[in-house]
């Protein structure tokens, strides 16, 4: 409970800073491929070893990003895939460059999201159904609203493809 409360306080502080334009941004040339590989390795160590995380990460994709924020985006989306894996067992993380755009995606074979809920998942505190998470603990409902803000801050766009019971794919293009 203490860890959950600490995470909630951290997320609320970040949201407050975002809302008040008090979050210092530091955009710098970053090897996004290397950063994402590190995040994937960390997520594998933290989560269920029954789930196979496959990395399809092209090498040496460099971009001007806020390293801290982009890391949070990666962590939130990958940890959500683990959290909502249900009885699934596969997560695929991809990163590639298409023309002048960088495309990051996380695809899982988890519980999925119904069509009527997809537009709501970006809202603060919205949770589809915490009983459907792998650990039953749910979340604060703040992670995807932060992901949306981070994507917008990087002049990117987010897409979600999902089918209830079939899994989800979150795509960030910037």
C-alpha cells in the first residue's frame, strides 16, 4: 500500500507540474533505441516471467527528446501491457524509423479494451475495470493521461488498436 501511495503522489505531483507549466523540459539528442532496450530489460526483470517480451527495436534511432519524459512514456505503456495481459503471454515492443518519423509500439495479447472505452482511457482517473488486471490492484488512472501529455509535448500522436479479449496495441509516432 505504501508503494502504491508513493506512486500516486509522484504521479499527482507530475500532473500538477504539467498543468502549471512548471515541468522543466530538456530536449536533447538521444539514442532512443538504446534507451528503449534498457527500459525493456528493466520491465522484464520487474514483471511476470511467464510473459515473453519480444523486442523489435531498430538500432541507432536518434531523436531530440526529453529523456526523462520519453522514458516515462515507454515505462507506462510497457507496464500497462504487463498489467492487462490477463491470460495472455506475449508483449511485442517495436521501434523503427519511417521517413522522418519515429514509430514506437507496444502490442500485447491481453484482455483488450472495448470500443466504447478507447476514447475514455486518456482521461485522468479513468479505469476500464481494475478487476481485469493481472494483479487485481488496478492503477491510479493517471498513467495514460500523462502518456498523452508527453506525446503532445513531443509533437507526436497516439493511436490505439484494441479488441476485447484479443489484446491491444498502443502506437506513438513522433
